[in-house]
């Protein structure tokens, strides 16, 4: 404690500080806001509400708008406001208090001459502080004392003295500190007592609306999205927004400038380098430059980049100083975006070769810490592709190349990886990218090389066992995908067996973090089994994936499996079940999940097939187009075969038999043929030949297919019946009936063919019973197409009682005598009945016999055949042989 009285009475208005230098009046002037200053009512209101507290602290980064905010607020006060810009705080506590006393006098706050005046720059005696506090305490109206740039008062003695005066002044003084850092006052005590009001950096940041108003004051009116992007990039930093606005005013396209400006080439860079970077110690500057390559950082990561151990202390101090180092919890920090941009540019100038090395160090540290996304980014930036690929494969994240929210990011990141270096991990990543593009040949080549390198074991004994197991499991996953794409179910089973063993060697945390890999692997195995015709085994594994849970990472795999299960139901003749599963797939995809490959495409194909069965041809065509639009790689044989089958059935329904044959003939080249794919494409081709009047061709084609496929048996029965062999047709149908697993779509067609056979044999009762059975089965599933395909013989039956009652409302929507079913045009009437000889000619015409062959077969002249043909054309209202045959079939004349 200094001796009282040493700071004796002073002149009432001293003109010099203790150093003998004249006072600088600018230090006591309240700053005048610029014309483009925006008054922010929410902050002014916060300051107004702080009147009950003796202490207010406004602390934020350089250029955060602290000073102008408080100046605007102070200028509107009715009572006295003493303003001091504390740039002299580093000249000693005596000089500081001399300036503060002068600020009070400048604000017309009367002070008794007995208060005294500091006479030495480096000290102020307690007696003066006691007298000052007593003088202020005696005031009826408190004086507001604003000390700007209080962060310059680094001497704790000044803080202690100021806190003493504040406490002893009572209600006579309200202190407002404007500072970049937290003042050295014991804020914890003020906070506990509710005696301090604080406006921090986050509150000083401009909101979206405030930024829009500020830009408008500069003559800039931008869309909300552009303003939002600017606020995000500047984090609402006041100086940054103002400097951007000023720069944009001089640009021909201000909006484009604010979107694309390079921070390091603006006045913002000058501001931050001068006000923030250059004010730091050399070791702090070095740390800031090195961590600028990071999106986020913790002390240990920063130490890895600097090679020192002092990052924790430096980062904590930078954060407390509001030096554009933001803390967001759990010991992690990040740089202000603009500051980071500027530092990176500064780093490239000062140390042009250091950036890649910093990225490499960061990648290696992050690889050990388990942050995959950042590891990949830094490894790629360093050109360290072995680390990047090793991280992706070692973390079991290779499935994300095919699914998930990072598909595009990973594709773009690894697109820069060249052919070197080579390692099992880099080969697997290259194989995954090539297989994802359906480049099977190159993908298999990479996969083989990786598998050889991973064989038990061609590598080093230093390999991490967990990484090695994860790499082998990733290889098995890609083997299963390759097997699916090439239609090689045996290879898929080997991959599944290898994966099952490796799952026990891989750390559980990796399997939990990346469930999509196993889900996709099982999907590939299920698809390969389906291609092989192992329906029960395929259904089992596909159902396992669907029932595996609702994790977002496995959403695409579940969609794919649902699509495959829907196809199985359709192939087995259960259209309603197939539709429900397909709709569930499409609905799941529409909720915002990543577009599946080929989930919705396969689902749309199934929905299109069901629409054909229901004679909703326009909807079927639209769904086929949707399938083509939604289809993405990998495009496997199941999807290609499904597309051919559905396209062929739609073409048949449209009457375009040639297009149907072309669809059925589309080659799907695989390691092994698929029994169901061949059966269904043969069925489409046979139906096209029947429509063209070539039943023998259809019979021959179907005879080459497996004799246990229901769809082939029913179509073969139709062909035999058309060829005039009802007995053979009945035998084929008998082989369908015992198969209880076939669904309504097959049962209905079989029943209609059986009904036609019964009618040909004169058993009308059996015919009606079979048609009634078909109607009951079809009604539940809304199957209309089988009745349209059955031919004209069915129409009269459907208008009889009780069949009409079974058909009305869904198959016969109109009154009796109207169209047979919705959407079908009523057939043109026959002018008059055909004669027996005309029918004989038509039958032979349907067998593709020439005019001369018909004449020879009927023992008549060629002219007689031509006469019969001309008469038949007139009666059928047609002009060509092909149309005559088709018209005769529609009318049941053949």
C-alpha cells in the first residue's frame, strides 16, 4: 500500500499525463458511426437491459462491431458518459488512471480537487483510488464509464485497481468494458452474483436479416440465398461483411463477386493479417499457418503438424483472445472460414512445399484417431493414395462407393488417383470404382491382383491384423459383386463363405460403423442365387437384409432386396404381393434416401409387369420409362432380364409382336444361364409366334425349355391348342395343377386355357366352371390381361349368368352389350358369316401357306383360292393376309 497523500491535489484541469505528454483528446471522444452503420436494436436493447448490473463486458474479435455498437448506444444516453480508448494502458497504471480521470472531467463529471492526480507513470496510490471511489459513490446519478480496447490493459494491477473502484463506487458508476479478450477482472464472482452483463462474439455476429439490411445500406440487394451464403462464409463478422459490401460496390456484378471473391486478395486479408496474425508471437503465427490446412483441430493434431507440444496453451489463449479460433467442444477448435482461407494463401507464399506435407501428417494422425472423412480428404490433398485407400478399406467403408450420402464425394476424390502406387487397398478401390461403372473386365483384373496379394499371406508380418482382415473382407465383398454382375452364383457362394469366416476376425466396431458392407454383400449373394434359380435360398438371404433394421446406411441394400423379393413374387404369379413390396421400395426411396442401384429400377419393372397383367398399358409404359430413368449402376443380369421380359409382355399387349420378339431375343451374357429368365423370355417369344399364327414354332420353342416351369407349361398348352391338339394341351395343364406354390396370375391363365380345351371337347359345364374359377382368382388381383389374351370365344360366356356377376365392376364395367373390358375397343362387326371353304382357306393361311400351297392342299385352282380370300377379306373388313388371320383369331374363327 502506497503512502497516502503522495498523489496530492492536482490542478482542476491538468493538461498533461504523468509522463509530461499532453492528453490526446481523441482518446475521450465517442466514435462517430459511419453513414452505412446499421443500428441493431437487439444489441442496443441488451445494453439497455443491463442497467441494473454495475459491470458490462462486450468482448469479441477484431472487427466484430463492438466499439460502434457501444458508441451508438452511449451517444443516446441522457446521463454523463465518460469514454476512454485505452491505448495508453500499456504505459503504466499511473498513466492509465490519469487518462481515466481526464475522461471523467471531459464528460463533465465534477471531481473535487482533493481526489488528486497520478504523478508517476508506473504507479497510482491507493489514496487516490479511495478518494475517487468515495466521490463516485456520493453521486445520485451514476456515471457510465466506457473503456474501449481494454484488452490492451495486460497489467493485472490495473484490473485489480479498477475492480476496487467499481466495488467501492456502488451505484455511482456503471462500468462498460469493450475488449477483444475476457478482462482480468474476477468475472466468475460477478457471474455468480448476477452482477455482470456480457455480450459475446456469437451475439455480435450479424443475423441473416441484419446482413441483408447492411448490404442494402451499401446499395446491394441480393437474394436471401446469396445473403445466407455470405453470412455463412463470414460467420456474420461485421468487418468482413462491411469490407465485402464496399468491395462489391465497385464490381459490375456485385452478386457474383460476393459468391466467388478470393478472401486473400481483398482488404479483409490486410485487416486480418495486421490485426490478428502479426500481433501474435512467432511460434503462434507458425501454429496458425500450419493448422490452416485443417477444417477442425485439437491440440494433439496441431502438435502433430508443428512438431511441438505447446498447442493446447496457444489454442486456449487464441480462443480467449477471440483471435478467430472458434471452440466447439470436446477439445476441438476451428478457424474462422475467412481467416483460414487467408492463412492458407499466406502459407503457400511463405512455405510453398509445406502444405502437402502438412496434409500428409494430418492424414496419418487422423487415420489413427478414426476420423475417416477427414483422413481421406487430407490424404488426397497430399497425393498419398496408399493412405487414402488403406483408410477406406481398413475402415470397411468401401461399400460407400456404391451407397450412402458420400457416393459422389468418394467418386470425385478417388478420380484423381492414377495407376500408381499399387497395393491391395489401392487395387480394391480401383476395382470398386470400375465395378460401380459396370467395367467388369478391368474390375476383375484389379480384383484378381488384390486377391493374389492378400493370399494367406504374401504380405509383411508387420501388417495390422485388423486392417488385414478388413481388407480381405472388402475383397470378398467385391468378389460377391463381381459374381452378381457376371451371373456366377458359384463365385458368389465362395465369397459369402469367405466373408462369414472373416467377420469374426474384423473388430466389431467396424462392422457396427459400416453395416452397409455386409448388407450389400448379402444382397449380391441373393441376386446371384436368384439368377441361378435357387429361389428359396435367394428369398432367405434377401429377407435377412430387409429385416436387418432401419439403419440409414443399409437403406439402399434393403431397397434392392425388396425389389428382388418383389420380382420373385411376380415370377411365381403373385402380382399383389409383388406390387406391395415394389411400392414399399419406391416409397422408401422417395423419402429422401440416396437413389438406389438398382432398387427402384427393379421395383418399377415389377410394377410395370403388374400393370400389364391388369391391362393398364399406359401406366406400364410410364413405369418402364421410370425404370430406365432410375436405373443406375451396377446393372446386373436380373435387371436386364426383367427389363426384356416386361418390355416383351407390354409389346405383346400393344399388338407389336415384332418388338416383343426383339425384346425376348436381347442377349444377357453371363457365366451361366438363368432358368427363370430363359423360361419367361421363351414364353414371350412363343406368345409372339402364336399371335403371328405360328403355333408349331411356339411349340418347338417351348419344348426346349425346362419342363417344370409353370409359365412355359401354360404357354405350351396354348400353343398345342392353337395347333389343334387339345389332348396335348390338357396333359401340359395337368402338370401345372399339382404345383401349389404357383400364384393367381399363373392359375388364371391355366384355367382359361383349360376352359378353352373343355369347350373344344364340348364340355360346356366344365368350361363355365373353369372360367368362374379364373374370374374369382383374377378379381382379387385385378388381372384383366389374361381375359383379353384369351380371345373372342370368352366374350359370350362372360355375358352369361352367373359369370357376368363375377366379371361386372372390374372386368365388365359397362352394361351388357358394352365393351368387354375397360380400355378395349369393341371389335369391328363381321359383314356376314364366313363359308366353310373360306374358313378352310383362312386356317391354311394362318399356317403361313402360300396361295399355291393352299390350292394344292384343297384340290382347287389358285383362282378359286384367290376368290375365297377376297370374299373373306371383305367379310372381315381387312385388306391383308396378316390382318385377316389376326381378325379371325379375335373372333374365334380359328
